[in-house]
C-alpha cells in the first residue's frame, strides 16, 4: 500500500469516526434532555394540583367562617328573643325607650351577621365552581402528563438503542486508526468539540475559516503527510474522493449538536 493510499485511508477513517462521534453527541444530548422534558410536563400537573389544594383550603376556611357566623346568628336571635320576652317586665316609659333601643341594636347586629353570612355563602359557591373547574384541569393535566411521559420513555429507549448501535460502529472504527493519530484527534475533539478533521474550502480552513497558504494547500492535496491548520490545529484534508464526507462535516451543526469552536 502506497503512503498516499494509507494516508487517504487514515483520513477517511478519521472522518468516519468524527461523523460517528457527532452522532453520538447528538443522541446523548437528546437522552440527557428527556428527564428535563419529563420534569417540565410534571410541573404543569403539579401546578394544577397546587391550585386545587389551595382552592380547597380556601373553601374549607370559608366553610368554617360560615359555621362561625351561623353560631353568631343563633346568638343574635337568642338575644333578640330574650329582649322581646322582657317587654312585659317594663314599667316606665324610660325603661321602654331603653328596651326599644336594645332591640334595635340586636336587630342591627343580626342584620350585619346575616349579610356577612350571605357573602360567605356566595364565596363558597365561587370556590365550589372553581374546584370543579380545577378538578377537570387536573384530569386533563394527568392525561397529558401520562401521554407525554410514555412518549418520552419510548423515545429514550429508542435513543439508547441507537446509541448502542453507534457505539458499536465506533468500536469497529477505532482499531483502523493509527494510535498516535487517534490521540491527536481526541485532543482536538476535546479542544474544538465536534470538529477535529476539516476540509480545505476555497483556500481556507473548514474549521476556523482562516486562509491556508498555497504551499500548504498543495501539500494537503499531495497527501504525503498529516497537516494541521496553523491557526486552530485541526487536521486538514482535500475534499476530492471523500467529498461526501466533507459535506457531512459541514453539516455538523445539526440541531442538538454543539457549535463549532475556532
């Protein structure tokens, strides 16, 4: 095997490895996002449950105030009844005037309590209607959450299965790459994230887009040795017979993949 052929093979293997690593990055990112998406769906249900619990607490508190007012009303009625029953005991006109004033006071107090009781009963009706509405909201939120969680669990399983397949592909490619070159590739991946091997495009580095000297472009075309960009240190290749792979590298910005760094 000629040096040019060997170098071409190594570059193709590196490009293939890079494509696999980018796919793995996207898959793992999607897997990592699923718990957060489940949590977001859960928050909608939790919020509806909190609102229901608060509304129910308000309803119970209002009911307690209503019971208190009903007891107050009973007390007012008893006082008014006793006051009226004392009318036969009155002997003077002055006592009669005081007695009338007392009855009017008790009537006013009873009227005030009855008005407050009416307001509380209206509030109870409002809380009751709100609880009915919130119960329906919770039911819909539970159904939506169960559906969303089921879909996300299925998606997670599918992504994990795909991850396992891609990791096997990666394991198959690794032995085909020279260990020293593989180490350089990994260092560049750690530095530049998804792009470690880039094509020369219109005389510039496909990673940092800085100009490549014509002499270096000629050497990269000749494929006599591995060359890197003097600016970003990425491994360079000339996209000829492996043009399709270069297109894949240029599309490494697929949603979900990390952005390229220069």
